[in-house]
């Protein structure tokens, strides 16, 4: 259901922007669509490799080890472990959030779990390589990842101050 | 012919003057190679552990996932191309450029939060914004906002798996981060861009 809503919004936005382009100038629409189509063709091999291959990477990661490192008594060392684990977690959102959920149910510390989820969202290495670099200038991607580095720690600090939900 | 070889590349590339010519990743660069090696090694390990059936199960699942994602990747690429073509360069550099201040970071954040779709939309659109005059700061705010407070992944994945309480609470904690990340990005960018040729 949510996938359907997201598809409707996505294709709806595409149609909306197409109409704007068409009203500006028909040539603009053609050129833009051709450029977008070329980007798509260039990117498909990488996405194919990543999406079709990431199931194998996800199948062999030691998720118990990650979960074990996020205990409530691990303090800032645990937060740092969580950040490294978040960055290193391969696969899509199902893998990342499932590890977070298991850690939460298995008695993981809240600051550590939040740091893990935020780090994964901000700079999961596989997403950087697989999705972000093909679409964006590489120097921007690495710069953004560097700038994002403090934020999982900030999130953990906020949780330590304000407590659980 | 009077073509100047020095001038052709930036124009062809379509990147903004502020961000000097930038190359997107090639279809097969070193990063693809790293992933390919990881995939092959992991598949071999799965094969040793679970046999050929284990390999097929994962392969079929991932191929169907790929088939599901493909149309969305196409939509994202087309959206990126169209946004780059439609948005007026001068207005974008004014409202999202290096001189756009807090307002630029707020616009980037709002844009990232409302953008529909996954990585297949966020990154082509962010790339388009860079190309038409947004600076690193505003684009960082947009990407960070999409990943931390955007509703797409939160509704589709985080809520069902982590629960609504955790998700909403995590989003509230994350609310200031896109603006802080964008501001930090600007602060660092103007200081290191010459040293690192950014």
C-alpha cells in the first residue's frame, strides 16, 4: 500500500514537472527526457550489480556480532561501535532496520541503537558506493559523508539527555 | 574549425560555475569493482554454507526486487533531468547558492523532506540541484533531510520494522540535523575547497 502511494507520488511529480517543461518549451522537454534516459542507461549496470548482489553480502554478515556490540552498558565506546557498524551494514533498509530492531528487543542501549540507525541512514558505505556515487559527483559524496560523521554521536548524546520515547 | 578544446567540457557537462566541472561516477569504476568482488566472495560463502539452493533463493529474490525497482530508477533519472532543465539557474543560485544563508538551508531541508521516492529520486534530484547552482551546503541539507526526516523510507520500512514510537521519536531528534549538517558543510567547504580542489 505504501509502495503504491510512493509510486503515485513519484510518477505524479514526474508528470507534473514534464508539463511544466512542456509549457516552457517542447525542446526542453525532449532534451531533458533524453538526458534522464541516458543517465538511466549508464546507471542500470551498477544498480543491477548492487541490488542483485547485496542479498549475498547481507546473508553472510555476522548480525549477532553487531547486535552484541550495542548493549546498554557500552557507553560511548558502544556508540562508536554502532557508528562503524551502521556504516558497514550492507543491503537495503530491511537489513539495517532489522538489525536495529533485534538490538532493541535484545536489550540494546537506546543511544547505541539510535546512533546505529542514524549512521546507517547517513553513510552506509554500500549505499554511498552503489547509489550516491553513480548519480552525484564523487567529491560531493565523500565531502557529505565526512560532514555527516558527527551526527550519529549528536543523536546519541540527545538520547542520553532526554531519555527513551 | 574554431573550436576551443578547453571550453567544450564544462559546457557539455552542464555543471554550475560555482561547483566547477564535476564528473559523475563512470558506469564501471573502482567502486563498482569493490562491490563486484564483495558480491562474488559473499556468493561463494553462501554456496559453501547453504549449497546451490541457497544461492538460487537469494538470486531469485534479488532479481525480482531489481525488477520492482527498475521503473522507479527510470522515473528518478527522468525527474532529475527535468528538474535540471526546468529550474531557472539564476533563481536557484540565489535561493540555494552559497549566499543563500539559513533560508537556503531551510529550503533544502524542506525539499528533501517532501521529496517522494527512495535513493533513485533523491540523488538524481540532488545532482540536478548542484548542476543548476545550489551550493554544497544546501545540497547536503537536502540529502541529509531526505535520509533522516523524509517520510518515504520511514513509512515504508522503519515504522513496520522498528515501530511507530521509535521512528517518530528518532525523526524528532533528527529534525535539526539537516540544517546543522548544511551549515557545517558550508563552514568547512569554504576553508578546504582550495586545498582539496573541491
